[in-house]
């Protein structure tokens, strides 16, 4: 059973009297544990698709079924918030950390709002994940005391700390140099293997695509290519 | 708890903005407290002055006299009946009794005359009810004979000194003119402009003889232990008068000070204006702060929504931040307000220099004005400042929290 089943997703933006189609009917199955990259040129609809999968945006038509049971179009705003809270992790290109919180607290944020585990367990979990992303010893630093790569690692740790079934990453390496990008991607791949977390990236960076186990190409709001396997033909 | 902690940490993001917004609230609270303290001080002082120098706690007179009392009528006077007076004393449980005879007259210094209120008193009894004697500035209070005591303002106006002779011209009950030539035995400088400028005190016997009214007086006046007892005492007396079929009526201090209380009430409007100013200042400050914060944190709001925070949880963060600003503002407002009120209460504000002893905003104070403390006001304004802060933050917080997460994250 697929983790996610996208059924004829369409998204049309209304700009005055003009309808601008961003997604023109995408149907996809995303399996558990996939490490998938959605790529395509700017304006092709990658981010829109990612936002729809992440329940941050609603499709104009079509539906997403989660684990074969839950139809996301049937959920109201509060239920969608709960769905994101318990099932999804997000990594943004701008990392979006809270400046007044330390690295530890930024990561802790994601599980504090779930509040299902004791303080002791929570602390262990946060420290473990920070160690996994190579930030041991930096947990008490605030974002302005961390480098760009370190901030993005905190964002990854925040996305993963609650063991979500799906992590959505929108151009996660866009603001990083190539060396740091590789480090960050290595961490995500390691987490994918270690925790079995499903990752979906949007990117147009070939370096990111090389890590993918599935490459979905989007052009003008449509899937034009969908390759899976170990030796993918990564575009340059 | 975590969201509360986050909200409080957010207060440190823009310390200057937090301090300025809190200061605006503090300033409003300071102005309110000082203003309220002055009003409390003014109210207490004016009421005490009025009771101690003019009304006493309780007065008994004919209802017909009460209706025309401002004209100082010579009809509807009452006989000074010792049986009735003893009944009243027993009912109100007080021996502090005096009687007064009031009539309109003009005072003449030989070249000019001036309209005054003449008041016949029995000095020994009068000092059981009033503090006039304490305010004798020059000379002394008469014990009887052809003597008068007048206020300093009137003495200055007419050029009188102690020992000088003044002539009082007045009409008797029958409408005929009569005069009293009396020596000025003393000058009063009381903290009550009306007494200083318009009152002439003379022995009751002299007044009764000159008016040819036997032992009639205008009213009986009493001093009770506390002014709060006055209302019950007046009610008891009126029940007694009704039972006896008497045409007398007792009036408590509130009824006797109606005009004064109305003026004080008018002064309280000033406090309401101060409250409105606080509301406006705090509201503008807090709304401005919350909107700026929301705009600055759009990406963060988007991220929080992506993490699964609901609108009400994001609103909660902003409201707690505003509560923090309200607490800081109210705390320092009450603190500096306390300092202001302390100085007002201990050192006072000289209003005589401002008004040259004439009058004080129409309220009878001719001395220093001291502030008063009312703990309930401090508690009220502390929580009021916080409440305004909270209420002002709700709408802009909802505005910020309802931002489309996609637009917020990508700052569109």
C-alpha cells in the first residue's frame, strides 16, 4: 500500500479574471521509505505540488489518499494541522528557525507541541537527533551563532525528531555551498535508511538529484518523466 | 507551557520596541494614578472642610426652610426647644450639638458695602461641631456682646482690622431694615473660600435680638462620631419626627453637601478621560507592536503552521507576548505612579498660589491639595493595563495567525 496516492491533482490560481494552471492533473503513488526528488525548471509547479502534498495548500481538484485510508480533502483546517503535526516534517530552503530559541529548543519545538513523551525522553531524543546531524555540543547555540549549514541541519533535526512518516523538503540545499549541501544530503539519506522515513524533495540542483532513488520530472504542471532505481539518469 | 515560554522569549527580540510599548502603558497609568490621587485627596479634603466648617454631620430644620435654604429665609425658623433637642441627642447618640441662625445682610465699612451671609452662633456649642476657632488668624472668637468674626478675604476686601467696627444692614422678618454695629474681634483664615470671603459670624443672641425673632434659629446642627453614621442617624430621626407628627426633618451630610458632591462627581469625569487616554495609548501601542511582530515573523508563522500549530495556538503566542508587555507596563506604571502619589500625599500641591486663594475649580479648597491613596485603584489599574493590552492584541494576532501558510513561508 502506497504511503501517498495522488489522484489527478490540479491547481489553478486565479489572477483577476485570468486562470493560471500550476498543476494540470498529476497522479502519483509514493511508497514508504522512498527518497524521491521532484525536479523541473522554475515555475514548473514543483513547490506547488510539494505544498499540496504537505497540506499547506489545497488542490483545485483531485485528492490525496494517505496510507490508503485518509482522504486529505475531507479534513478541515484543524484536522489538517493535526495531520501535519503528527505525520509530516518540513525542511525549507530558508530553514525558518526561531531566533530566540536555541538549537535544542528549535528541535524540541516539534515534539513539545505533540507532548506525548516525558521531559527526560524528549531531551534524549532531541540530543540524539542533534548528534545524528552532527551538531553535538552546539545545542545551546542560537541560530545567529550557527553557520548556514548548521542551521539547515537544525531544520533537518526539527523535521525528523518526531519520527514523521513523510519529510517534505523544498530546495533544502539552495542556500548552501556544494560541500555543505553534500553533508546535508548525506544526513538525510542516512536518516532515510536508518529510520525508514520517506523523503520528497523539490530541486533543480543536479547534486541533489544524484542522491535520489526516484526522479520525477515536472514541466508546465505535468509529470513528464518518472524514473526509479539505483542508476538513474540524472539531468545536468 | 512551551508556547508561553516562547512568547515570553519573543519579548526580548526587539527590546526597544517592547520597552517603548510598555512605557506608553506605564505613562498612561502614571497619569491616571496621579490624577486619581488628586481627585481622592481633593474629595476627602473638600468633604472634611465642608463638614468641619459648614455643614456638620447632620442638620435638622423644617422641610419648608430646606426648600428655600439658599435664600436664607426668615420664615420657617424653629424654636430652640430643649425637649426636642434632647430627644434628638438621644436618638443620634451625640451631645455635640449647636444651633445657628443664618440671614442675608450687607457689611459696611463706612464707605463701601458688600453682601454677606450673617451667621448667629453660640461659640461654646459651636466648637463642639465646627473647627472655626482653630482657624482664627488674628484676634479671638467672641464670647458674646456686640462682636463679629469675619474671614480674611472679606477683611482684606473691606480693609478691616481687629478692633475695627463694622455695620451689618439687614431686613427683619417683617421686612423692616435694621443694623448691627459690631466690633471685629477676630479674623478667620479657613481652608474654605466661602467662609473667608462671604461669612460674618456674630453671637446668636445678638442676631436674634436684632432680628426680633425671640429664640428662633434656622437649624440644629450635630457632629457624630463618623460621617458614615449620619445616614442612619438621619433616617432614625425622620422616623421619630414622623411618629411625633413634627414638621422637622433631618438631613445627612450627603444631602447637605449635594452641590459639593456634584462638583466632585464632575471632577471624576477627568479620571474617565484619563482611562480613555490609557485605553487609546495602550491599544495603539499594542496593535502596532503585534502587527509589526506578525509582519516580521511571517515566515516563522508559516513554519509554525507547517509544524502543525493551529490558529488559536499562534494567537495565544501573540496574546501572551502582549500580556507580558501589559504586565511590564502596568508594573512600572504602578511603580512610578506610587512614587508620584507618595509625593502628592506627603508634600501636596499648593493650589492657593495657583488660585490666589479665591477658589479651586469651584471646589472649596484654599490651601495645599494633598493626594490620597486608594489601594483598590492601584489594583484596578494594574489589571486594567494588562486587560487592555490583551484585548488590543487579539484582532491583530488573529490577522497574523490566519495568514496563508504558503504565502507566509515564501513571504509573498
